[in-house]
């Protein structure tokens, strides 16, 4: 570093820009739901002590490799589950949860939701209490008293989720010829995630594994 | 119980610094971004991208004084807006390519040459540098960041960081008659 250069940068850029920040107006703009979600997620991640270890794709990939070797000798999770690739995804496994995200150079998938998938199983006893459709993701939350089903359809390249896999054993479930990952978490909720070739479908419910598999099999394209 | 249980997996006990910085600054930074981009969606995208990049090297920037941090955030949001505006700008790529093929690569610069320049003139020239060159120079020469951290923040390669910093210095010297200074 050169002191003269540094002094010039301070006088010519740093001081004016710090002043620009001080005098900038505080906007009353209402931030979009997508922005808010993205930011909340980032802030939550930043709070994780291990975030610096997983904050880039390369580091996450390294975590997967390390996790593979560690788990292969500690049998925390099923070896079978880890050795079977999760199509176009990186799965990072931690002691109390797993993170799944799409590969940056994954396959040729739609960039936004162009076809809509829904559960076609008879859910007339349920009420849809929340439904949200965005460019990249749709969420539908069905509720019937204590029972709920949470359905999402996400653009493959935007898929990124944390899963509560503490003490869970991952298993592979056939959903109409497609391999889905399934697990029962410690809140007694069963989750199924699969890539249907176009989008990621993710269903979570407390109605039990077998019933949820039946519902998962009914997911079909309903609108283009 | 909502199935959002997934998200209840984080440690809540520490490191509120990033969140504090976000809460303190995001509305002002949004205003700055909107003034540049004049589009709410683009301004949100720029802000979102900025904080994602800040999160990648937050440990480092969290050590800055408040004054330096505020200036850093303004510099970085301006650079992010520049990237948004020039995302598909073929003209910019053409200029970058032209400069990359120029003599800059082979130009050796001794930093002591800047000691010979009058301070006010140096300030004036630095503050008129084109966006990416100015940001790379400031992050390197004022904040003393490593090329890795600058690359993450500017969303460019490490090699480009070295290039931009060097090119910025060449531009300064050319603007004020570097050849005379060398004599």
C-alpha cells in the first residue's frame, strides 16, 4: 500500500461516500416477499457457526466429501443412502440436519415455473390455508385439524433447503418410477423430495409415510 | 406446527453482527441502488446480491470502523448496480477485451510514483475512474483486502482483480502524465 494513494482514496472516495451514506434517505419501500425470504434465509445462515465452512459451492462440495468419509466409518446414516446419487444435487450432511441444493451446472431445466403440478389425490377434507405462486416456486399448505400437508414445486436450479435429519435414516422411495428421498424427522413428520425431470417436488406431512407416498404418487401436471 | 421446522435448525445464540449491519443499512442502501437503477425489482436484486456477497467475507469487513464500513457498503452497492446495468452490455465486454489486450499487462508500476503527485490532483483523478477500476483500487489500496475477498465482492475472477487494480493505476498515471513523472 502507498500512503499517498491511500490518503487520496480516503479524501476522494471514502469520505464522500460515507457522507453519501449518512445523508441517504431511509426508504419506505415495501420489500417483496421473495426478497424478504431470501434475506431472512441469508441472515439465518450467517448465524450458523459453521457458515464460513459451507458458504461457497466448492466448500459445500468438500463438506459432502468429508461427510461421506466420516459417515462411512461411523454409520450415522445408511451407507446405501449416501452412495446413491441424488440427481443433480449436492447434499451436505451435518450432525443435526442436511442441506440440499442444486448443482450450478445441473441439467437443462426450466428457469421459471411454466407447468404447474398439484396433488390430485382427494383432499376434500383438507382446507388450503396458504397458497403462493411465484416465478420460481409454488407453495400450498393443506390443513385438517392436527393434520397438515405442505407441498412445494421449485425450479430445479433454485432449489435449496435445509432438512431436519437429526437421527433420521434416509431412504429411497419409488414415486411413479422416479426415485425420491424420504425420511421421518424427529417431529414425526415425513418428507419426500424428488426431481420429476422438470421441477423439484417436496412434500412434508404428519399423516404418516404410507399415506404420504400415496399422495405423492398422485402429483400431476395440471396446467401449462 | 408449520412444516417450516426445517428452518428452525440454526444456532440462535451468536453473531448478530451481520443482522445488525443489515438492519442498520439496508434501507439506505436500497435508496442508493434505486437512485441508480430507477427500478424497484432491480434495486432489490442488487441489494440481495450485495448482502449475499458481504456474507462471504463478513468476518473481514466486520473489523472496519463504522465510517469505513459505510463507505465500503456504498462503494459495493454502486459496483453491484454497475454489474446489473452492464450485465448484458456487449459494449462493456468489448472495451474490457480491448484493454486486456493492451500494454497494461506488461506495464510495471512502482507505487512510489504516486508520492510525486499532488494530493488534490490525485483525489480528483481517482474519483473519476470508471466503476470497476475504482472499486478494485479502493478495495485493494484502501481496505487492504486480499484478491480473493475482492473477487467475491465484485463477482469477478481473482485474475481480473489484479488486472483492474493495475489498469486503474495506469489510468491515473496516464491522466496526469505518468511519463513525465517517470522522468
